[in-house]
């Protein structure tokens, strides 16, 4: 959707028609992209004789253009994974689910493990300088 917004100026109705999505989905994604700074909504400067709300035009922000460029570069690099890699990822995900089900925070446990590894590294470096 961001790619469509970046190509030309569209109003919400035009975007819904072009994408052929439900209005609620389009509006929800537009709000999310607006909150993330990818787009901005501007009132149409052209005066219409029609009644009702002024038409809002979606404009891609510089962050939005940067995001699209990064996305295009990443699409050029396909992910290569072996079956074993995917199996390990599934095992890790199941292990994480078990940790959460037992009331543990995987992030907190990771940080504790990281601290232990860091302390071992410092200890081994210190003992190496004492011997040397």
C-alpha cells in the first residue's frame, strides 16, 4: 500500500478502489503508517463545491521513501535456509512458548545468560593477563 501511495497522490476512496480492499483495512493501515511516520495526510488544496469533509490526500514522507528503498534492496536478497535451520527455528519457538507458559521471560533469561557469558569473558581475560 505504501508503494501505491508513493507513486501518485490518492484520496482514501481512490486508494480503496485501487487496492480493492475493505475500507476498514485501508483506514487502519493508513492510521498505522501515519503513526509510524511513513505517510502524512494533507487536505486537498483545490476548492470543491461539494459539501462534506475536505478530501485528504496521502503523501509519502521521506521516511516512507527510505523504507520503500530498503524494502526493495532486501527483496533482491532472497533468504536461503536449509531444512535444519528451519527445524532449529521451530524448536526455539516451541522452547520459548514453554518458557512463557511457565511464567518466565525469554528476554530476561537471555539478558541473564548474556551477563554470565560477559563475566566469563572478563574473567578469562583477567586470568590471561595475570599469567602473562
